[in-house]
C-alpha cells in the first residue's frame, strides 16, 4: 500500500498562477443582483409580449372566422319574436331576414344583404337591427342561420316578457 503525503505548503507554481483572493464587496454583490433582476425583468417582458401578440392574433383570427349571430327569442302565445343585431360587411348594406321551416322544430333564419342605392358605401362592419316573427306553438324551436348563403353560427336565447315585467315592477 502506497501512502501519499501532501504538503501544507502550496507549491511555488500554484502561488504564482492563482489570482489574489478578493474580499467580498457589498457594492459588487448589489450590482450583480441588480443586473440579474434587470435581465430577468427584460426577458420576462419580452416573453409576455410575444405570448400576448401570438394569443391576440389567434383570438382576432378566430373572432373574424366565427362572427356568431346572437339573438333573443321572445315567446308570447304562439309567436316567437326573434330580435337582435346582425353585423354586415358594408356600411351601405341593407339586411332582410326570413324564417323558413326546415324539419320538425328546426327553422332556418335566412339573412340576405343588398346595397342601398343612395348610400355611400365603405367596407366596415355595420350593425343592423332585425326582427322576425316565427309562428309555432312548440317551445323552444331550434334555429340555424345563413348570411348571403354562408352558414353562420347562431345563438338564440329565450326571453320571457312576463319574467321581465315581474322582476322590474318591484323596483
């Protein structure tokens, strides 16, 4: 068995090549911490900005593709009065709507646009108020919709005037 003995005295070569030990400085430690905080804040800001840009573009694209129509169905007796606002692509576009039975309790809301002859036309989304009666005793019917032949998502929410009258008359 071979035993190695190490000397407590450093070799002359090691002494000349090693850098002198520095005493820790509070100023240097504070600057290092500040540098790390600024780097983290800058990196985090860039990451959040990039994430929000990507998410915003995705949301904008999705909203532009869906363009859902949201309507209200007020049922009185045997008449469903469908009301709401539909956005059209041009400021000069007029809007008409017809409710056509498809099968059973399903109705097609056929929205059609045409350009008004005496109105200046610009390409911008413009809201149009619609109202169409649907004569059916069954409650609730199911609705689908087309806008100029394109299938559009539609949400029709029931509205009861009796409920509205009883809740607003108490105040």
